[in-house]
C-alpha cells in the first residue's frame, strides 16, 4: 500500500494485500486483549440464536485492525497513521473468512513541511470478493530524502 | 508419609535423568501427549511474525496438495522438545547446546495428537566441566496414525547426579 516515498504516489494507484483467515483463536484473543466480550463475538449459543447473524461474528475493530496488519507500510515512507473517515462495516466477517485488503489512492496533499497526507480507499474483502469493511484512510507520508 | 522424590543438590525436586543415567541406547517414551490445536498454530505463527499463507490462509491451503492448513513446523519441533522434558531433562539439564538433522517427514495438521520418544545417541563427560556431561538425544515424534512427523538430534549439557544427599 505505502511502498514508495510521497514523490512516487499518484491518485489512482492501487494495491492488493496478502490474505489471512479469521479463526476462532483470533476472536477469542481479540476479546481477551480488548476486554470486549460481547456475546455476539464469544458466545456460540447466543450468536446461533441471533436472527441477523446466526453465528459468532468478528469484532469490527478486529477486522479493521487485521486489515491494517495485512497491508504494507514501508517504514521509511510511512510516518504516521493519521486517521480513518467514513469507516463502515458493511457486512459481518465470520470465522473461516479469508480477508485481504484492496486500496486505491484518492488524494495526495503536499504539506509545507515537505511531507504529505495521502488518502486511500481502504476495503477489506473476504475470499468471495465481498467487501466487509470500507473506509477512507489517511496517512502521513514522507518525501524522498535529499541527495 | 512423605513421597520420596528425586532431588538435586539444593533440594529441588527434579524429574529428569542425570548424566550417569543417560546411557547410550536408552529409549524413553514420554507420557504426556498433546493434541495440536488451531490456537497453537495461529498463536505461534503470529507470535514469530511468519506470514506464510500455508499456516494462516485456509482458503489458500484448501487449494494445496494438503487441502488444509499446515501446522508451523517450528512449533512442532518446539512441542517435541517440550514433551520430552518431564522424564528426560527436567531439573537435570543446564543448557541446550544445539540441534542437528531436524526433519519433518510428514505434515502436522490441526487436531493431530503428537507423542514423543527419545533415545540417547551418545553421552560423554565434559572435558572442562567436571560436574556435567554432553548428551546427544534423538527425539522422534509420531502422530495418532503412527506416522513419523518430526525427528531431531539435540545436544544437551547435562548435570551429573549430586555427590551426596537423596539421589
């Protein structure tokens, strides 16, 4: 996703990340780490009785966090995670889904200090190519060093 | 009545074997077996920053010759050593010096149950450390279908039995 300095980033650039399968282990550990033990994520019987989902679903925060872990942030260029706008979980992600991220550069805005803010369309999809989580992501990206 | 347990020179309970007991050709079957779980594989793989699709991507793994996720073999070898500790080296090993000839003849899958046996390949006194010896083990791990899934030679610096006190 961020693999070059600001100078080489153009609106319309796209990327596809590697993929990872969401496991029961991931849901349990995420609940443990964050303390979010809502039964829709952790209680099989409760989730089975839920008319909307019928099974445990991944925490939205897990899905976006996994997405951030799947894309490449080349350290010399990636200066800061600036924020997310219009983050939406458009459909649930369930155990066994294999997710990947597809990105597209929407905007490149240079700053007086030399760095720039790049806005990406950030989409987490499952292995059936169904979008699960969609957001606009802003990152502070470094300009190529002098010399 | 106090159950008389094996102790080291400082009085700590040990369950491993002293250098003197580890004679060439000795085979020990380890009592504790372990079913490898999805948790084991996901945690170990992510803990060690290994992004290989074979371990974390079930959709990819479905299309491989194995048809399912492979358990990270570095976990397997760590499990094999761990399962050998209670009867072999608990309280009697000073340090692991190295491993050789580590092979994985068959894959390990989530749900497989691993058992381990160990054989003493060689045992010699340490030239520089009079209270220790150098022992080479061969660990052999089988799954529930009796297939050999991991074999490894491992060298340890092993303590001699304490000269006095309870053996």
